[in-house]
């Protein structure tokens, strides 16, 4: 088992994990998006590899703040294979980015998690997350 930076070769495994998370149909655009994230110095995509297969991944962005010193980390996507959940893979990935954040003097990690993902909420609470103010969103895509 190892946590490592994702490569373009991981796109199929990541796409499968996204399908499990409820985001099917990413195969067409994921390689391009993954390549873009891998080129950005403020983004990281990390995979947890077990027995030669990707068992989970986490994508994060470092965001600079104007009002306080230091950046913060936003988890943009996080998934563990449903067949390996409960085995510490998610905890290992989250612990890894926590240490990374401390090394980079980030002051917090934020994640937006849909209200229907109650298992994920329990995971985040166990990892020390607390609820914070309301999250608002404006869609820039026309609804079909």
C-alpha cells in the first residue's frame, strides 16, 4: 500500500471511483481535467494504491487567503472503492493531506459534502471536522 501522486495512467481507476461516488460518465473528459490539475502547482491528486490497484483518491487545492496568513486546503473530490471502505484507506489519505497542510502552514481543510452522504459525514466528524457556516452556490451552467 502506498499513497502517491496520480498520473494520467490512473484516469480509468479514478473514473470508476467517481462512478461509485455517483458521477458516471466522466470517462470522456476526465483525462483532460486530470492533466490540467496535475499541471497546476496549487492542486494535487493523490491515489492510494494497494496490491497494484488504485483503491482510493483525493483531489485537493491550496487556496490563498487575504484575511489571514497561510493557505487553506479544499478537498475537491475524495473517494474510496466501495469494496475496500472501512479498512483505513480514507483515513490514510485524509491523514496524509492533514500532514501536508501542516507542512505548508495551511490553517484548515475544508470540504463540501452533500447532505445525503451521511456515511461521509460520520467519517469527517471522526477525523475532527466540524460544521461551519452555510455554503452557497451559483450555477454557471444552464439546466436541461
